[in-house]
């Protein structure tokens, strides 16, 4: 545990004696005594940046954390057909193994973000990682679907402590000019973790069954957790704050009364409803006739996530050219075209549809999440946590509703659910455009009146 902060800057590893002044020689009796010189102040530690000590270790540690946690979060998604067959349950019932994890994450991300303010970012991330990986090693041995769903819920709640703390840790420890790059690497770990988890579980299941697939991703996450614990530098700028539920409640209620933030939360939830529905159910469609693909091949389809990495990175340039609403319209149009492509009975067209859906989703998500950070003037951590809650609730709803629709009426019904969510994004964006024009007219009229 670091020493209590006294208000004086401390340089790690330096002894206090190295800054002590030599004892002054006695002055002659006739000479007036001058005031003793004080020691020069120690330089305060600087924020981390590329090329400075600890930056690479910090970046690699958080990359490993993002990879491990998101590999675990969606570890059952590519295995749902095998889980259904193993337990003799429907697609809707098996989908709860995904929805329980994402739903628990949505519920716990806000309270854990508040706890990290009191107990520290690194402590919260460490305990979250340890619990999530430990549960991940138990998940393959679940004796029933009910136990599997319970364990996945516990795992999702534990994972919630990492996104709740990682962004705040980076904002405190990294110089502002290097912050975008550091956050980008953490998000890349999330994206690659989500993709690699599906790949590992898919091929593991093809070789030895779905339990082997889950054990494989558990061992991968264990290795990542070990790297995280070894590499993560201690926090140098964190100062614990007292837990004040009333203050947190006021901040949260203020965000929930902000019309623009509410629209952005809705957009994030609806985009994730589309994504959750499509990627939860696509395995069922491709394992059935006329495709009859194996689990390993289905897991490999998640390589399409790399398209999302590119489109999310390009979202900033898109907003600069078309504006936020223009970028959202382009994202929903791309997503809707992908959904329509996926209705074909051609594997080539289905894959093209998945590319378009993934590109549109990641671009829309990047635009909406960035807008939340810009809109919230205070309590940005709580504003982002609310967005993540809405986002993962959308994932849970999309996965469950999409699977139920597929079980009832096939892939076309799942696409219908996703298109309704797309229509919701369009409606919210159109309403936002109308509200912005009305606000501009009001401001213009007020200016003329003055």
C-alpha cells in the first residue's frame, strides 16, 4: 500500500537524504546570521507518455486486461448451437448464457465505477480480473444450463469493474496528448479479445466439445491476467474520494434528465441490440442446412470484427466531414443494407452482410460514445458508465429477442427485430435534428429580441 499522501511530491525510489542540504558552517560571531536555506522542492511525477518509463508496461497491461475480459464476456456466443445440443435446450434458453453476462455487466458498471473512486483503479481492476478469470475456469464444469447461466452472471458482474476503472486510470496517469493513443490500445484489446475468444472457443469446441472450448478461453484469460498483474504500474496520481451516494445520485439523475445524453444512450442500446441479435443467432443459421458449417469455421467468422476496428477508427474523420448526425445516418444505412444482404441463402452474401453490419455498428457506436464524453460537462465517468449500461442492456435484449425470434420463425424474424432497432436509431436521430433546429430558432429569436 502506498504511503499516505502528505501533500509533498514524492519521487519513487529516491531517498529523502539525497535531497538534504549539507549542514551550514558556523558563522563568525560578528557576522549576522542569515536564514537557513530550504531544500529545493522535488519535481512532481509527470504523466506517462510514449518513450517515458512505464508507458509501454501500462499499455501492454491494459491491452492484456481488455483481451482477457472481452474474450470471457462473449465466450459462449460462438458455442450456442453446441450448448443447445449439449443440454437439449432451445436457442432462446441457450442465449441466456450470453445475456446473463452482458446484463450483469450493465447493472454493475455504475456502482463499481463509484467504488473505484474510493478504493482505487488498480485495486478494482485487479480484483475484477482475478474473480472473472477464476469463474472462467469454473464455467466449463457447469453441471446444468442453470448453473452455467448463474456463473456467467457472476462473471459479467466481475468484468464490470474493468471498463469502470480503466478509462479513469488512463485519464489520471497519462499525459493528455498521449491519452487517445493509450485508450485506443485498450479498446483494441477489447475488440481483439472479443474476436479471439470466439475463435478459440470455436476451434476448441470442434476439437473436443464446447466444454473444451470454454476451458481454452479460460486458460487464455489466465495468461493475460498474469501479464496484467506483472506489468501494470502502480497508480501515481489517484487520490481516494469518500463515497457519497447522494452526490453520485445527483450526478446520475442530472445525466438522465439531459435530453441529448438520453438520446445517445438510446442510440447505443439500439445499435447493440442489432449486433447482439445478429451475432448471437448467426451460428445457429450457419450450422443448419444448407450451410452445415463446423464450430471452428463459425468461430472464424468473427474475424469480421477486424472490419469494425477499421470503421471505428475512421469514425472521427467521418464526423469531421458529415457531422455527428450525418455519420449516424451513414452508419444505420450501412447496417440496414447488411441485414438485408444476410437474408440471402448465399454464404457469400451473408458474409458480405456481416461485414456491412459490423462496419455500421462499430462506426455508430464510436460516434455515440464519443458524443457522450463531449456532452457531459461534469461527472463524465458516470455519464460513460450510464452509456455502457445502456449498451450492454441492448446486447442482452438483442441476444435474447433475436434467439427467441429465430426459434419461432427463423432468420427473417431475427432480421426483423434488428431492423426495428435500426428504425429506432433513425427516429432518435431525426428527432435530435428537429430539436437542434428548434433550439437554433429559439436562440436566434432571443438574440433578435435583445
